[in-house]
C-alpha cells in the first residue's frame, strides 16, 4: 500500500493512455474530502437503526470532451438505437481503483466498516437516501465493501477496492438508475462481464397491502456495453466503534488519451468536468 496523501501526481506527466495516475484531493475540488475522522461521524439514513458514518468524496479528474472524443461518441451513437444514450464517460475509457488506510487511534481493539458508493454523469448512489419498504426490509445496499474489519489497539489496515470491483460498481449503478433493475439484484449479481442490459419499467407499489408489485416490463432498446456509464466520483464511508481515521486516494488507468487530466484534481477548474448529479431514488422499494 502506498503512502496516501503524499503521492505525487507527477507519475502521469504526459497523460498517456495506460499510464496509472494517483489522485488525491486537490485545489479544484474544494468540496472533496480524502481524510476522515470517526470523531466527526453523524447518523445518516432513514431507517430506525441508521449507522453513524463519516463520508468523503473524490472526483475523477475527467476533462471536458475534445473534438476528437465528441466525434468518437457521435460515431458510436450512429451505430446504436436512437433511444440508447452514449455517455460522455464510459467504462472502456478508464479503469479505477481505490486505496485506503485506516488507523485505530484507540488503546483498545475496534471494528470498522468501509463502504464504497459512487456517481456517474447522470446519477449518484447514496443508500442513506433510500427509505426501506417495510420494517423487515433490509437496508439499501452499498455498491462495494461494508464488511467488518477488526483492528488491534493502535493498529493499521491497508485496503483496496480493485479495478474489477469499481467496474462492477459502475455497471450496477448504471443498471439501477438507467434500467430500473432492483438494487438488491444488481448488487448481488456479478455484472462486470455483461454485454448489455435491458431497461425496465419502474417498480410500482402493490395494489393491495401485502401484495406483490406489478411485473416490470422491458422499455426501449437494450443498452450495449459500449454505452455503459463510468464512475466520475467515488464516495467512501467509514463506520467505526473506536476512534479511527481513514485516508484514501484513487488510482486511474486511462485507456484513451485526453480523458483524464494529467494534473489530477490540481488542474485548473476550467480544464475539468466536475459533476455532482442528484441521488437516484427508486420509485418504490419493495
């Protein structure tokens, strides 16, 4: 695990495709937070037993579209059905991973949960925004993580959300938000190798108490993998039962030129596209 926070962005000085680049919070993303302290935890969520969390975000330093990238997107759009939107930032353009370090500052052992959520260019996923369908309904799922990790007194844990986990998270988020796929089905199914997904009608409330929701029906054309939306912001949350801190960064590996800025989040604001879309909330949660 590399030392968080002190990593230099000089790795990708020329911004070439496939050059890995480590991204920390920078001057262009003043609302982002990459170092969190459990002493600042707040209760979040709508359920009776909502956890106390600290949450931080880090944007991916995506550039505004160049003329070449616009032409590529428009050429791709011409090959697809008219009702399939080709996004600005797609999963074939770059891979993401997240590295983090948790420190237990207490003199006693503790347990921590680190969860990952994210936003694409259209929607964000925030489980705290989802109202459970009933008293026995499980909480809304995170896109990755949230597994208990035990730390000894004054201990340290170095963790990573791998590229394949971020790819899975990107596709799950796109399926949940663009296709109305059930959030539990999306997150509990391995979708990272999917060639396409079929948008469905929104889940509707049952006509009678205790009944099943009406069946969802296919809506429009299937979305091919070439049009899957990628993540443009990573959200990390920490729940701890002792005093802990977490520091995290993002590793981006671009596959095409001119999508990821070589100065990371220290680039001039005019040379970045910083998007914070609204959280997606299903029409009904069973």
